[in-house]
C-alpha cells in the first residue's frame, strides 16, 4: 500500500480504542476508559502503578497484531478520545462500594475478572456488574477479597468475634453494626475508636475489621502530618485506618469530622491559572490508641468507642493471620447474610442522635437479631460526653454553675458578663490561676459554648443566644423536663 493510502497512526489507535473501550466522563470532567463488558474504569490521563489506560491500550494493540506505536501517535489519539468523551453522559466511579439499580448496592471484590457482590434486601449474589450500572476505580489500596461463602448460618460472625478481644457483647454488636454500615455507600458511619490497655490487641483487632472490607492487603497507617496528605490517603481507598493515636490536634479533629460525614475540597488544577479540581469524599474511618487526650465535642458525636481487653492466651502472628485468612471467606459471607436481613427490616429512625443513619442501622440490626446495638450506641455516646466534660474545664464550670439553679429556671447575661461569672466561679476564693485555653473574651466564650452545646444539652443544660434592644445575650437554662434532641434549641 502506498504511503498516502495508509491511515495515520493516530486514526488506527483511535479506531481500535473506540471499538474495544467505552469512554465517559465524571462530574469533575475526568475522562475514564472502560474495557467493553468489564466494570473497572481507568482515567486515561493516569500514569498510576495499578496500570494506566495508555499501557492497557498499548498492550491491546500489540497483542492483536496491529503494531507498536510511538508516544506522539498515542498522545494525539488520546487527546482526540478525551475531547470526544467530554460530550458523553456523566457517570460516577466508585471505590469498593457503589449504589446500584432497584435499591441494590455493590461490593468490589478487587478481582481481575471484575466479579463483585450485589447486595439487595432479597439476597446477595456474586456476578459481574453491568458497566453502565457500576464503574469501579482501582488504586494500590484496593486489595482483593476472597469469594464469600454462601449459607454460613452466622458461623463467620462467631469466628470473627472469637479472634478479636472485644470487651463484652455491647462492643461486639457495635463492631458488627459498623461493618454492615461499611457496605452501604450512602450511610455515614461513626469512626470506631479501638481502646483498651496496653497489649489488648487494638492494632490487630483494627486490622481484622479493616481486612474484612479491604482484603488481606488492608492495613493501619500513621496519621499524616497535614490535612492534604490525609485527604489523598482517604480518597484512594474505602476504609481509612489510623493506628496508635496519642493526641489529636484541632486540625486533625476537624478533618476527621469531615471524613466521617462528608466534605469537598477545591484546589487549583495543575498547569492552569483559572481551572479548579473538586474532590468529594466521605469514607469509613477507624482509629486505635490507648488515649488521645481531650476529645472535641463535634468529633465525640462521630466516634464509636470499641473497648478491648487483654487476651488470656497469646498466639503468634503467623498462627493468628493464617487462621484469619482461612475463615475470611466465611466471615464475609456471614456479614453479607446479616446485611441482607438488616436491610429487609423496616423500623423507625431514632431522632435524638446526631448520626441518625447509623442509629437507624442499629435499630434494624436489633430488629433482625435482638442484639441491643442501639442501646449500646446510646451508652457509648454517653461515655464520650463524660470524656469531653472531664477534659474541658469550661464545661465543668458551666455545669457547676447550672447545679446552683433550680429546675425550670433561666439565666440571661451578655457573653462578657458570663465570662466574668464563670471565671470567678472557677478561680474561687483562692484565686487559682486560669488554665491554658481559658476564654479571654466574650466572643471566645460564645464560640466555645457553641461547640459544647450538644454535650451540655445531654447533661440537661441548654445554651441559647439572641438579641434584644439592649444587645446580644447568652441564656443558660435548666428545663424541668429533659428535651429530646430534636427539641433542643440550637445556638
């Protein structure tokens, strides 16, 4: 064939790509490639170590005998494909867990053949999802899960609890509720905080919980030093597990709140002046540690304390993880069986708890099994409120003042007057020095009370604010009848 009759290399590549791959874009404008009939999608601009679409395309052209092409031809072809894909319909990509059609959800098993688990209130099944229903995004953190075992009759749950050192049935049912919550893509779940004495197996227990969802490659990590690296780690996987926390800075605490309930970051896109890159994220989070010091009230509402105890008999790491790998298919199958039962139950949603979706899940679990997870969740939040109060001298002083008030009474003053009142109450007759972090102005006091409002309300002390002709005020009240959470007055 004469040179002028030959198709340009970029056209050969483009025709091959469009015949063997489906291209689409996500809401943020990223273009993905998906092999026909396969649910795994790769961004066409990625050079990731899990395999880029460019490499995938080159291998396909070579194996099918079409040829080997230089970088310029591949770049021109991918530029054209990307431009054409921007006119296609928008479709999201998901890591590990995804919503499906007709009320179903999907769990990515991380396998090369694309087999996944479809979970529905009528049952679960292992199959390859329709690429237009589910698009999986894989990263280095996406480990492979074993094929779950059918009809386990709950055996896997017992095997898991036998391997872990949870302190009591209340902790066990909360751990199971959290695992079921991790299988739902749209349900925010509180972050389990594995605590206990030294040698209780907190890190090992955390790994066991994480690996049920992330596979045997799932592991715990040290907390990143800045929020940007934390967000990058969170976005690359489904469950983020931070190990051996000894303290929490305010920035880390705020970042964890965002991870649990969802947030969005916006950054300037690389090599541009005006374009931006948006990243939305909400992920299950797991923490371990003996003591993290003072817990801020907003994070306390998003935590799920799981207490462990020291094992009576020690086992080697090799023996323990060999047994765990053997029972993992049964554990996963039992968890899926239980998730199906829970989703088939209809119950009323508790309205007095911050994490209402998880409280609803606990109520469903109780109705399906009789575990008592909701009562255990309430008790855990009450314990966390005690921890917040014990670590905050201002909260203790407010409660001390409220104890002098009669039930059903209110006290209204300006924030500056409240600051003087509480400072005098704390200092006492001996004029003891104020602790570090004590409010220095009325505005600082007002802001601190905003954070403490849910914690104080749980102890029967309501804080309100408003404005009169004379100016703004803060009001402290002790209602004669405890109010439900949805009746409490917000700041």
